[in-house]
């Protein structure tokens, strides 16, 4: 199978959408935080915590959507910690975010060992199964790729649309964007910049945790260490790639996922017999960095991103 055949394969694009799904959730969460003026570097740890919380909740007896809810609540609680430290207290968002990643990851591993002390391999759950949308799933290439996914993937695309509508078509979205562009103007309207930014971080962190939960509740059926594997950091780059716009960020997530799916298939071709596999593993990151460099040159960063705001100060 050559490159052209791979790119026209329905299974390739189905895999790309599946790989992109957790990135979509987490990227939207990071985008909301940054639109409000807060850089959330706790995304990696929040995704790990969400993956574990959703999985352990389902393993304990909750339904799958209950596990998603538990993951989101876990992420929102971690987001509350981040928002308190970075918004009203005005601490360094870099330090707070990295510290939160270390805290969330360590607490997850500790909780795992406490709950399952004698388990050598994590137990499995019944994960979300693909659901084929009638008629649409029968379309060539597009059908199997977009309309034969798990319900959580569909939820990710719906959430992307809702996020775009809220950010660009509602007063709430205008307030969030203004908090990241000109917080003084927000305060002049009698709105609380602190409340808007904290709310954005809390909600965005909940989305990130659902992205992590996708890995345990939809992509796989168990939890294992290092399963997030740097996806959080990729999502931060995807926000820049998407110029802080939900639609472009989703396309960036699909593009990265396509690169990832491509490298897996290239390893199975004749090229894989002569090229070291490390080159293929590097390929999606290299191509994503290249695309990021090209796209970010035109991106306009929110003017007040990472800028603390104290009412009455200029």
C-alpha cells in the first residue's frame, strides 16, 4: 500500500478522528483558559487525573456517562486550585501550571496504588462502543471516518461547535474574550475580571479532564501509567496553531492525529523495513512543529494573556 492509497483509506481517517478526539476536548479547554487571559500548563496532569477518575468511577459501578461526569468534576476541582493561585493571588501561571501537573499526576498514581494495591495489571471495563449513524455512516470514506465513532467523539465535535457559538455569539463569550484582551474594559462595565477568568479556567479544566477520560472510557478500556503521553503539551501548541479559534484548533487536532495515524501505517510498508521506527515516531511531532511555525506567524495572541489584573491598577 503506497501513500496515496493510505490517504484515501476510510480506516485511516477513522483512526485519525479517533486519535484526535481527546485532543479536541483538551484543546478546547486550553483555548477557553487562554482566551480569558490564563495559560494553563496544568493540562497534562489534569488529563491524567481525568483519565483515572473516569475509569475508576466506571470500574466502581457508575455508568459510562457517570464516569465522564466524575472526570469533568475532577478536572474542575483542579482548575479551581489553578484559578485561585493564578488569578486573585496573581502567582506565576507557569509555576502554578507545572506544579499542578506534578500534583495531579502524583495524586493519581498514589490513589491508584491505594485503591488497587495488589493488582499487577489494571482491571478492564466495558468502554464506549462505536455507534453508526444511520445513512450517514454509509457514505464513502466520510461515513466510516466521521459517523462510525463512539458517542464521546460525537460529543467532542458538538462541544467544539457550542464553544464557538458561546465565544462569538453570546455576551458571556464576549466577556471571556475581553478578559483576555482588555480586562480594564471589562471592569469598567461593572463585570468581575477575576470571576470571569476563574470560571474560564474551571470550565476549561473540566474539558481537559474529559479529554483524558476519553482515553480510558472510549479509546481503551483500562488505565495505565503514561497513557496521556504528552498529549497535553501538544494541545497547548494546537491552541496557537488554531490562532485561538475553536474551528481552526479542531482542524489542527485532526491534522496532528492524521500525522500520527500515518506514521503507524508507514511502519507497515516497505519503508518501515529500512527506516528506523524512531523516525516514524518523530514524524507527527516534526510535521506539527513545521505547521505550527507556518500558522503561528499570522496568529494574534490575546493581548492580556498571562498578564495579572488588579482592579484600579494600570
